[in-house]
């Protein structure tokens, strides 16, 4: 079945990775500074919804990918906002699992696009950076699911509040993927420690491969211009 390419119709699609990276930046950097203006959890959900929508937009070059991404993102969006109307661990669980599959699907197609590019552009670099951020977000969702299914999988210091802010695992995920390891959140079960170790190794391997690819593209482009 032939897929319809939308790039020729909508030229602004070429900036879709930059838009995705910008939304992740807003989620991580801007929302904490606006905490005094509104409830932090509501603000966090708003920016996270923006990340999901921009992730769908990032795959909008092909209609099939757009449709699959949208189907995976919708349950996650519903789980984010359903909590204001009904408290359900099942809805939360389904939403986070769909969120994991959505990010895996998004990462796969962004990387596929990036490594097929013949030259490095600003949007290509933005896409590579967004993938690294999405890795951390994906593991945060996985930690959410693990803590829900096996409470007590993580030992959390008294300074951190898990009950009201499940997005604490987003902080923990970024600390893990960058191998900082502050020690205020510690995995205590075999599954939790395994996931944390895999995230740390995968994050470092991705950076190594990404740098090698960028250097290779630069050398190849330079040799062709001579």
C-alpha cells in the first residue's frame, strides 16, 4: 500500500523535530519556574500533552505513521486528564503503557529518518537531541508502571513527594540516563535496578553512536567537497 508523503504539501513539516525538542524543553525547564502561577501537576500535564502532540506531529510526514502515533498517544492523553474526574490505577497503567509504545514508535522513526539523511541540518540535530530526551521520558513511564505494579520498588528520600507528583520519576530518569546518581531515589528490587542499569548504559551508548555518526557525516561531506 502506497503512503502519502506530506512534505511537499506542508513545507513547515521540515521543522517538526525542532518543535518536538522545544516542547520537551518547556516540559523540563519552563514548567518548574511557573509553579507559582498554577498547580504544578496541571502545568506538567499540559506540557506533557504538548510533547505527545508534537511527537505525533513529528511523524506526520507519512499518514500511516501519523495514524499509528495518534492511536498510541490518545490513551496517554486520556490518562493524564482523566484523573481530574476519576481516580483509576487501571487508566493510569494503560496510559503509561501506551505512552511507552508511543515513544518507542516515535524514536524508531525519528532515528530511521535521521540515519537516512545525506546531510546534517538543524532539524536533524534537533531530532537527535529529542530522541535522547524521549529515551529518558520513556524510562520514566516504565518506572511509573513498575512502582504501580510493585509498590516499594524504589526507596525515595523524605525530601521527595511521590504520592502527589508521580513525575518525580522523570527527574530520576534524567539523573539515571546522565549517570549522575544523586542517591535521593534508589532502586531496591531486581527489576528496578535492572531497568536503571539498562537506561544508564543505553543513554551512554546512544551518545557515543550519535557523536560517531555526526563526525562521520562531517568527514564524508568534507571529503566530497574537496
